[in-house]
């Protein structure tokens, strides 16, 4: 089975297949054979599907929360990523660095 189209179309098609498998009662191997799908491809998308269940898929920007902290007198910028990573940028940080860190190229 070959799924063509945009990245989002392939993602939706594979997620639909995974949901079909979850309701059919077949083993992964049986389902993949019936669908003419490589087991390794199925496992790749199953992992993506499981990750999406724990963290909703967001395309584009995520909300930005700005907190005014009067104790910070140097104008530092802190970026917190959803995975817990925190980056602190001092006031003289080049804006191109900030763009690169938040995914704006």
C-alpha cells in the first residue's frame, strides 16, 4: 500500500488505518498483510499515533504566555518548550537566534 499526497493527508490516512486496526481484532502482522503494508511502516505510524494521543497535534504557532517579572531587570527572555527544556536569552540576543529557537526561519 502506497499513500500519496501531502504530509497531512498521509498522516490522516495512516492514523485512520491504525484506528481501523484497533477495532478489527487482528494482530499487527495479520492486519499489515491484509493491507499490503510493511510491518515496519505500520510500527512507525503506530508510534506517531500514540504520541499524538498523549499530545494533541498542533500545526503552526502555539500560544505564547508572557509573564512580567519585576525581579528581572536585565530584560532576559525565557523560552519554555513543551518537553520541559528552558532557554534563557539575555537582552542583547540577536533576534535571528530567537527566530531559530522558536522555529521561524
